[in-house]
C-alpha cells in the first residue's frame, strides 16, 4: 500500500474510511473523484478530433465562445497529425474577428474543413461496416429549423383540410 502526502484526496479518503461512521463520506468522495477523472478522460488529445468538434459546434449554433475554445484546444493538443495548424489558427482569427457572428462562423467552418483536407476524422473507412456509436457519415449538417406556422400555400391547404376534417368529424 503506497502512502500519499497528507492533504491529497486519496489520503483523506483512506483516513476517512478507517472509522465505520465515515464510510459513507469516503464512498461519496470516491464517487466524486471518479466523476472528475471521467470528465477529464472525455477530452480528446488529437487536434483533428477537436477541429471536427469545433465544426459541429459551429453547425449547431453553439456560439463564438464555445467554437473559439474548441479551436484553441485543437491548437494546444499534443497530437497534431492530419491538421494544417496554420489554417486552424486562421479560423481562430476569423471567429474572434468583430462583426456579424453568423457570417464569421460559416467562414471559420470552411477554413476548418480545409485544415482537415475536407476529410473528417470520424469518417468511416471505405468498405468497413459501421458499428456501435459510429454515424457512418463524414458530413456535419446544419441544424434543422423547419418553418413555423403557415409558410406557403401548401401549408394553408393542409390547414384548411384539417379544419374540414374536424368539422366533418363533429
């Protein structure tokens, strides 16, 4: 059994677990430590994956701040294979540039795609079957926003038919 320096979380857990009344406290501390470790494990260390996540954030209108944060993470990631970092840095400049948010984010999205040579890291390999949580696609689509209310004559006709059906049913 190794000894940790006093004051570290694991030393506190071991000290708390020695008495039966503090066992629930020790259990809670272990759960919190495991949750914190899991949160840090979810972050990728590959620039290409972080660039793809930035593209997804832009496509889903997450805002400039989140996209800029993910781009910054991509620039600082230890594994930089498969990414043109000059283009990623250029995309960061585009995102941070003052002006209309939508236009700058779409421009940054194009620059980020070019930094990956148009090939997302999550794209399936040719001839390989998709399994598990893989999507089987290499396309990041824009958020789907259907029109609300009566947008054209087709919507008006469907609404009128629905009213007629309700009236006949009554």
